C-alpha cells in the first residue's frame, strides 16, 4: 500500500458555505474529498445527489471519493461517474452482484471501492481483490456523522491488511467513522492507509495541522 492519505468528509462541513468549504479543502494538503451519498433507505438519512457533486466539482481539482450508501447503485453508477467522481464505492451488503458492479465502475474510467459495515464479516473478501482499488471498513454504523469509533474495527483492519499484502494487489485500505488525531496512530498501525475524517478536521483550528497529525507527520 502507498503512503497515508487523508480524505475529509464533507458530511461535517458547513453546508451554508459549501463552495467556500470545498475551496478550503482544495487549498489544503488533503488527498481526497470524501462524499457520502445516502438514499434514506439503505441508511436512515438523505445527503448529496449528483447535482450537488457536479456543482462543487468546479471548486476543486482534488479527487472525489464518492461513497454510495444506497440500495440500488446499479441504477446510478453512470450518473455519479459523470457528476465528477474519481473513485466510486458500493456496499458489500447490497443485493446486486458486487463483482459485476465493480467491473462496471472501472469500465467508466474511475476507481472502484467496496465498503463493509461494522457488523459484516470480512472473511471471503479476497474474491473481490481483483476488481477493487480500495476497501473501506466502516468504523461506525453509516448514516450520520459524529459517531463514536468502534474499536473492533482495528482488528478487522489488521486482518484485511494482511490479506491484501499477501495477495499482491495494489489495494488501498480506507477507514471511515470517528477518526481523529486521538486514534490515528493506532489506525495506521492496523494497516489503514486512507483515513476519512469529518468533525475532527472541520472543527480543528488548523485544517492542514490536523491533516498532518492524521498522517503521523
């Protein structure tokens, strides 16, 4: 895996100043901008749709890491790819054939990510390795920002990290939920190299300072 990357989650930004917030991220040393898409069905919340992503795309050249928390992503992969996503993630818990969708995402010219909820076993994950560029382990139950970090996520990360290394595939291991400077060192030690963070970043006195802390620099 590559060096540690930080992806601020705009679920925690000031929605009334969205353009300004995206510009602030663009001027920072973050690596991605993480965008949570929720449909009110797969998770109990509604957030950003393609028009919002397309609107904020013009404010930054940072890669968009778009996390689809939706029940039927197969209906919307083209539109989200077209709205400006550079990396598009689906959940392993959906009913549709995951490998088919991961192949579809890559066929659209962007990277593919696969997400696991905290209560979903990671055993058997290796079958997806040839089709993904990133694995996302949720360290909170998806739906709302500001939740407490689930400690068991670290052991899950260690398992998946070891399997990735053994496989030889160049897959990033991402974590999302309750990530801060308090637990970042343990998260990195567990093998995660992409850290999604919301409240810890947007509430920090210095955005770049917090990004450096999360990276361990």
